[in-house]
């Protein structure tokens, strides 16, 4: 049987006395995110690990310093990361209706050289990956966004964004689950609730899930 080789260059950084950051890569990539999720799942099974949380292409690991050292845990992480990439199991698919009437829709169209209708078509084309859940309760970073829609964040963030606002920034899209400040471009809105405080977990989206947007009324 041929030796198993890692397809990524792993970097491990200390985060204080009881945590490490295992960085598999920095690009926005579904395969890389799959590896991060698998690594976090494997680490979470260890008795000396208190919590392992996957990000876009990295894993934050909180551990018990009475059971393992930084050095020993780093060695364990490197062994796990060398294993063959897992066969990806599709996450849950969420179909999200959107009313595309956001206050930034026309500006996005102008800045990208597209018509508003083309912006809507492109935004609804992919099935997005939930790369990471965070920022505020229920928020999920979704991507990758079609290249034609990639824009930097707004020069001046809003102090208050309404919940349900569908937005884009950089190579990602997302939905504001709660009223909050925000610097993403608002292109639409949805009535779907993302933060479910009485559920466990309280977020509708989970890392690895898939999201498909479509115009409301279809």
C-alpha cells in the first residue's frame, strides 16, 4: 500500500498556554475546508483536547495542559494531517428564498459592469459551502462567490444592518442573522431565520452545509 501523503503544508502556531492554531492553508477552497473539518473532528475525539473548531482552512485547538504539551499535541496534529483526505459527504442543503431589492444592488451592478438582473442570476448560480460559522450568532461565511461578483467591502460600514439582509464581500456571501454593524454589500433579504436560540446548535447553518439562493416567488 503506498504511503499516505499530505496535500497541504501544515503550520502550527501557539495560541497562549492552552491552545494551538493548525493552519492547513489560506486559500478559499472547499477541499481545504473539508480537510479542516475532518481534522477538527479527529482532534475532538481525543481526551486531551477540550475543543477543536474548524475555520476556512485551519483548526483552533483548545487542550488540557495537564494531559498534553504543546509539542506533543503538535506532533499528533501533524500525524493526523498526513492521513489521506477523507471522502467528502455532502452537507445538508438549504434552499434560501431571496427578495433581491437590497440598497447596494444597483451599486454592485455598476461597480462590476453588470446589470442588476445579471448580479441576481450570478448570485443564485452556485451551491455555496458553509465554510465557517461565527462573527455573530447564526452568521455563516458562504462561498466561493462567482468571480464576476467579487468586490472589496464597503469603504464605510453601516452601523446597523437589518436581520435577514443578504450580502456579498470579497469571495464570499452571507446573511445577517441579527441587527448588527456590517461592511458587506446588501443585495437582498430573506425571511429565513438563521439564529435559533432554542435549538442545539442554535445556528441553522453548520460548517460543511450547502446553501442555494433563489429569487423569492420561484
